C-alpha cells in the first residue's frame, strides 16, 4: 500500500459518525493526523450535512476547505467556490403544503432555522437560532430544508410534492434532508479539486451515512467507517475502525502518513 502515500493530495471527511466521536468531540489523535497531512501538503476538508453548527464542533483552522449543507455551500479559507441554494420561490409552495399536512419542517440558511415547530431542547446545542415562520410569507433562499418524524404515508406525500429541482435523502436519527440537485458532497468536492488542480485519482474520502455515498464513489479512495450503513460500506473500497476508535486517524497514519 505504500504507493498510496505519494498519490493522495486531498482528504475529505464527513463529521458526525466519522471524524467526530459519538459525543460530538474530535480526539487529539485525529487532530494530530489532520495537522500532519496538511504539513505534508495534503489538502484537508470536511464535508457535512451541517450548516453553521459545524464551526462549533471542529476548529476551522484544522481544514483547508469546508463543504457544508451536503454541498449547498462550499468554501476555501478565502472564498465561497460552490453554492447551490434552493430559491424561496421553489421552496415556499412546498413548505406551505407540508405545513398544511401538519409535518414539522424547516428551512435552514446560514445559522438560521425557519421552522413551523418549537425546537426540542436536545437540539439546542446544534440549533442556536430559530424563528417560528409563516411559510406563505417566507422569502429566504434555503441551503437545506429538513423534516422528521414522517410516517410512510408522509414520505409519499413529500415525494409527490417535491419540486423537480430538489432531492431528498434520509439520514441517521429520523431526519429527512431536502437539497438542491446540485448540492451533493461529490459535486462540491469536484469543484474544490478543480480550484486546487487536484486530480480525482488523488482524493480520499471518509464517511458513514447515506449522504456520503456519492462522495465515497467519486473519490479515488473511498473509506467507510466500521459504524457506517451497509450501503455506505458497499460503496467504499476500504473500511476503517469506528468513529469512537479514531478510525480516520488510524487509517491516515497507516495508509497515508
């Protein structure tokens, strides 16, 4: 495997269930591995479904680039390089329909959540700012829409009304995320690679959840966590130890450093 040491020039890591331990912290061993990668000239980025809350769980200075909201907003340290938001004109009728059905639904942009429900206490570490919203008047473009607690009938309702420009994806913990079709981790990763002139064959990616599959398939080296969904493992070329066992750091130490 030693040939890999020379060939990887960019590493992309999901956060929850991957880089973060279950208690949402990042270990010293993991931080050290990322620092060593950057010292070796390897670009390190995170790719998450989170928005503004990502800055509260990992130190920004560990990374060269940031893919947030599954790719809806992608930045280097200097600039936004890729952005695929959901125009409010498309989102509004859909949000109104879901609200009328009694679904809990939200439109998220920046660090703000526009919701039709009171945020549960256990979310308050992630969701700092929210506003109960009349969606019929809503005029903010969204980085992401999300809903949860859906019955199978609700899922069909949402699928039938989903505007053609959008897609939905289920995540761990009962959450359904709705994104612009251009907002995927792989498309965002490809744009960062283009900016930095890095070939697809020089990219490694780590993930555990369904929104990581396209990124693991796009990267030349796709690594699934031991705690990943079976579908994610099937899309990966490698499996590393779990997120509570410094899986990413161990793999980087052995295979890249």
